[in-house]
C-alpha cells in the first residue's frame, strides 16, 4: 500500500484527514486494501504469531506473579506482609491496563512500531534493574513500575492489530494470542525456580530479560496493523459515544468486578497451598497447573465463541469461575488444590481470551479500537491494583484463614458475570441468540 490520501471520504476510516507520510506508510506495505477484512491469510496469522510470542514473555510472566510473591515472601522480603508484597505485582498489572488510555489512542494515531520498539527496550531494562534490586522500593520501581509501563507498550499494539485483521475468526485469533500468556504461565514458574536455585535471583532475572528480548525482536516485525493510522485527535465525543452504547458501558462495568476477583488466585494460590502442607516446590507448581488449565481454556473458548457467541461464552466462563472459586471453602488437600488450579484456570483463561474480542464486537469503527480498549484498561486497572491488596489484607485480618478472601473473590466475580449477561441482553434480548 502506498501513501493514502483523501481518506476523509473513506467510511471505514471516518476521520477528517488520514494523509500518511512515506515513513508511516512503510508499516502498511503490501497489505490488503483497507476496505476489506482478510479474516485470515499468511499476513494475518503472522500477526497472531507475533502476538503469541509477545504475550508469552509479558502476560506469561504476569501470570507467574504467584512465583515471585512466594519467593519474595520466603527469601527476599521476609519482614513484609503478603498484602504489601502484592503491591509489586498489582502495580505492574495496574500500569499495564491503565496505560491503555495513553497507548491505545497513540496506537490509533501512530501505529504499532512507535510503541513496540521502545516498549521492548523498557521491558528488558526492567529485568536488568530488578536483578540489582535488594530493597522493597527498588523492586517496586524496577519490576512494578518500569515493567508495567513496558508491558502496556507491548500489550495494546498486539490486541488492536489482531482485532483489525479478523472478523468471524476474531475469537480464535484472540484466543491463540492470549494463549501465549497461558503457555508462558506454565513454563515460567519452572524456569524462574530453576534459575533462582541454580544461578541465584540476580542472574536469574538477567537471563529472563535476555529470553524476553529474543522473543520480542521478531514480534517487532510480525505485529503490523491492517489499517493506516488515524491522524485526527481523539474527540471527547468519541468517548461520550462509547459510553452511550449500553453493550460497551455494561461490559466495562462487568470487567471491573471480574478483574477485582479473578486474579486473586494467581497471587495467593501458592501461599494457600503452603498453608495446607505443600512444599515450596509443590506450591510454586500450582501457578503452572493453573496456567495449564488457562491455556486449554483460551483455545477451546476461542473456537466455541466464534460458533456460539463471544458474549455468551464470556458469561459462562465468568459464572463457572465464580462458582468454582467459592468451592475453595471445601478444598484443603494437596490433590484438591491441584485440581482446583486446573479447573479454575480453564474458565478464567477462557474469560481472559474473550473480553477484548467482546469489545471489538461492539466497535463498528475499528479505528476507535485502541481508544475503547484504553478506556476499558483504565477502569480494570483500578480493580487490578486494589484487588490483590484487599485479598491479602483479608488473609492477614483472619490470621491466615481464607474464608473472607474466598467470599470476596467469588461473590464479586459472580456479580461481574451478571453484568456480562446484562450487556449481552442489551444487544439481543433473545437469550439463545449467537452473540
């Protein structure tokens, strides 16, 4: 594709001026015309591959926060409360989602490369600085803050670019991309534990950083948007119009409550295992088994969502995840906790693969996908920041018991499921319709 001119007449772009410089147009060479959606083909699936690699080393490590939580609590930060240590991971997750309000619209305007190249540098740098950190505030700044910013700069170009390349197969495409985070969540706990035991924490983090660099370098080339950048500034009316759509506004509210409760087992399941007689190795493996279930769930629900509806499958995943989480009351044996981690991962992983596909489904103008993902990111970032601290505080207040923790996480997750159902019915009141 060459330089695009007079894009104001293009109903898909819907902007006043999308004139692209020769430098900007390089990112869109040899792509299909912007008024067609290939819904597959080599170029589209290469974007999925790049997203998979990116999510393996970014969200995959976030899915392994329980490993860091248990390691810091046992060795590095023995004098700190679990809820205090959880701020490191929750800050990283908060900045990943909150960064959407900046990096989402920036993607719409500038494309992927402007974010992906510096994001790769910042993300790898965060591991190098974490490797020389010895105090709580240093770990917070290096892993929590810098890692979270790097995560966000890589996360949004992947999600938005993938959304532009698919329509009917959007569910499976998103599922494959986000499955990279689950596969990473399976592998990283073993890799990290092995590195920490063999070469120590500092060199373990440096080697992890180099592994991430090896995965991200090809992704810089592979992750390419289908549509040229939107050159107009985001208007306030775009934001107002987004929230006037009840399907979108209810979905945003739903995901706040879902994220408030859903991620808590990713942080505290290893500690829960330790409190029920597991060794540190067995407890660390819970993160891997949880992500193994999540990996399968993301693939299966992606396929089922394209057939039965993305909102329908998102509701079912949230509903069953909440029910299974409440079952943790009666799960106290090692085998039971392992089984819980697999089943919970199956449904929570399925939900994570669908919520952004649901946003894309209610976004007719795909040039606004970055903005709408960004707004959603800001909202759920508050849940991601406060949820782990609340969960840890409930455990401390009960002197190590988990009753209030389980009630909090399970009930708000079920409330989120109810709001997903409300969003679904606002779009189509026929409960059996595919949507």
